[in-house]
């Protein structure tokens, strides 16, 4: 019987290993796909203490939102969210597929639990659950509700993962109070996102 060369053996081993990992990943992914939700984070470049730094091996997948905001994807394990990396999804699943899946899961949750609240100075807030309020900025369906309430030009803030406040761009007297509230929550809160105010208009998010 002819012996296989070392290069042939390594090639076969690589193919076998890749196939095994892919099959295992697809099987495991079915268990977690309903637990994946979008997570909004600020893109902080440079040496900032809270800047996001990962190695290539565990690099989390993300998409750009607008301004300095990025959408990551988290697996909800109840007591914590774990960011999704390439190791957590099948090779056949694209970032667009992952994005659509996470947003669909969030929309299902929001449809059942969404509430609109009002601040003492006339601005509004959204509540959902599981510290996912900031992620609601990713859903066109949510913006449809918001624009029906305050108009097409919206100013909003997401100081923490569980806080989402908004008002009309035209309600300029409310803006300083909204900024003060956002800053206070950001400085004193946990699971912070951003102390900035943003603007939503015509489907785009930018700094206010």
C-alpha cells in the first residue's frame, strides 16, 4: 500500500478539521440564534479607557450605524451578553444575515414589551427590557412610531443600554434639559453608551 506524503496527510487533516468545525458551528448556532440581539456601542479610537480592542482570533462582528455608533451582536445568556465573533456563526452566514436575524429578534421583543414614557420637561423615552433600549435605534419600525409622535426630524440620546430619550428637533427649549439628563445618566450610570445627542432624519443618524 502506497504511503501518503506528509503534505497530503496535512491537507486531508485540514479539510477534515474545517468540515468538523463547520458542522459543529452550525449545530451550535441553532441553539443560540434566537438569543442574538444587536448591541449599540460607541466607536472610540485611540487610547481611551473604554475603547474596543480585540485580537483577530476573537474579533467581534459589527456594522456601522452612523456618527460614532456601531452595531455589535450579543448572545443573551441571561446574566450577561457575549459578543458574537466569527467563531459563533456558520461560515455560510453573512454579516447581513446576522444583522437581519438580530434585528428580527429585537423587533419580536419590542412588539411585546415596548412602552413610551414622558419626561418632566416634555421629551419622551422608550422602555423595552433586558437592557436593549439603546438598540431600538436600529429598527425602522421604532422610528416610524417616534416620527409619528414628534415629527420627521428627531433629536435623541442613548446614555446607557437601557435608556433611549427623544424629542423633536424643533423643540429647542427641551434640548439643554435633555442633554443635562443624558450627561447625568452617563456619568452616574452603568452599561453606558454615549453622552452625546444625535439626530435622526430621513433614515440617517448623525451627531446633533
